[in-house]
């Protein structure tokens, strides 16, 4: 039974305010922190911010009040274990389709904290509780995709693409995958220092390096060299999330790979139509050991997505983030149009754990991959680590092996692997078999 509902404004990894919820039951007090994105999809559930002058309008005092004064009285005395009914009640209490009345941040904080309370009531770890909530798929240790080079809106360099991943497909345990990630990260740091000077080793929002590069191919080549230097060639593959909605020029209907450069420095060959960008990705997939590509086109460009998936989807997992926003309706459309072959799962894009699991289930039914993700604005909360194992999603991204809000998730996964003992299976090369291990 829920005996107290509390919330407070805390700060995320970018120094922006975010929401923390605390739910008290006879088993204790259970906490959840809500993350926040920078390259958000247009159709994400509404993150309620105060506006006005305080904290540049980013305060979450209204969301805090909504948890304490509106949600609290409505759920007090209830059984925290029935997450499906609780989430349905939260959605009904809000009453809007995008959770703009109470705020998706307010609702998600309660939903996640309730899962922790439910796990405690059942006397089991969070991942076991979430696994049952998802219909008990086989639990699997995910392949961690390390975002080693930061660009796009996550870094102050001219790199147009947001994330460049090192993916330890060839590890045999999660612990070994972490070691490969850390070794590649340090090899990359040494390379950057040698080739671009010490001031190129500063990091971006997700802990990856943010060197003064502007060519995405230079970033890919650097990671290939770092993998080689770490002696891991063949065991660590590459991934990329260009977050292409950020470089899409709606008015001209073109992708501007020089969008971070002053107008006078923008080159005509870096202004691409959808078909040019399809050809570009096909070329990159041929030249580099690319196994995962997320948001290669704008969130409205289903057509280019489908063309690319038809061409390289066999070898490369094509993941939809902004295009789907962890939303069942949008994923349905994506499946019908064969837009991608995988979905990015971010709990705060949709606002309840139940709805995120529903989107996951739809993907599993259609043999799509599910790639679990943090946000660029994070906290020390480790919920997604447990969720990824619980869903048998096979892969997750939580940034570079750098900055503790990123490592908090990876370190939690090390603990879970230890707890699972001999039962722990690492996804590795099978990372696309989400929910079907
Ligand atoms: P965001 O970035 O959290 O800033 O949206 C992550 C992503 O695009 O995958
Ligand atoms: Zn993305």
C-alpha cells in the first residue's frame, strides 16, 4: 500500500532541473529520477517545465506540485504492485494524449518509483519484477553501445552526427564487454592526444570525446583505429546515431551536414537530398564495420528510412528513435511502412513503464530489435539497466564509459550479471534478437 507520495526538484547531468519522485510503502521509500533529452522527437510525451525567468524557464516546480497535490491524493492507499492499473490511472488522471496536463515527467517518476515499490513488496530485484511485468521473456545481459565520440547538439564541435558507438559484439560476457569499451575509450584518448592535441580530449554530454572534427568519416576512422590499438579488431563493431532530424532543413527539404558551421563555410556537397543520404549510408556501411544505425533520416522521412532498410537492413540494424518516440501508434505505422527494423526505447518519450513495455511487445511480435536508451540529460538513476535485462532487449546505450551518470547504468549491469551467475547470457552478436532469445 502506498502511504506517501513526495517529489522534489533535483539537477541532471547538464545542470538542468529535473524531477525526483519518492513513493513510500510499508516496505520503505522508493525513489526514481526522470531523465531529459536535447534532440527530442516532435511527438514525445510532454515534459512539463515552468517557463518564466527562473532557471531559464526549465524549472519543474509545477510537475513537483502535480505529483504531490494531484497524483498523490489519487493513488494514496493503493497497491503499488499493480503497475498496469496504476499507469492506466495516471494516464486517465492526466486525460491528454501527450500527458501535457500533469507532465510526462511527473507521471513517469511515479510509474518508475512504483515499480521499485512493487519489486520490494514481492521481495525480488527490480529486473525480476520488470521481467514478469513484460510477460517473462528470457533475461539477457545486453551489449553496451559506447558513445565514444559526441557531436550534433550534444557537443560544441562542428561534427554534424550526434553519436558514434563502439559495440563489443565479440565479447562473451557483459564484464568483458565493459573492459573492451574502457580499453577502446582509453586507446581513443591516446590517439586524439597524439593526432589532435590535448585539448581534443574534452568530453561532450554523454561522456564521449568531442574533438574539433567536422567530418563524420574522420570520427569513424578514429574509432576503427582505437579498436585496432586496443587489439580488438573484429570484436568491436561500429554504430552511429546522427540524430538526423537535427540536420534536416524542413523548408528546403534537405539534410545539411554543415548545419553547425557558419553559412559562409557550408559546402554544397554536404547539403543532401534524402536519396543522396541513402547512398551515403550505403557507402558508409560498405566501408566501415557498421552494425547499428539510428535515426539516419528526419522523423518525418519514412520513405528514405524504408529505402535504406531495404538495402542494408540485413547487415545493419536500423533503429528508429525520433520517428517512433516509443509510441505504439507510431511504431505500428513504421512496421506497416517497413521504415526500420528496430525501435529505440526511452521510457520518458512515452511517460509510463506500461506503455514502453507495450511498444517493446509490438516490436518483439514483428521481430524488430529493441534498443534501450538513456537520455543526454541523465541522473544517477539506474532503472534502464534493470529494464534492459528484464526485457531481454539485447542491447542498450548509456554513453561512454565516462561520467558517473553514464557508468551508474553500466555498473548496475555488472552487479546484475554477477547476481545472475551461471544463468547470465550475454547477447553479443545476437543483439538484434530482442525478446526472442
Ligand atoms: P537525447 O539524445 O537524449 O538528447 O534525445 C539521445 C538520442 O538521440 O538518442
Ligand atoms: Zn537517437
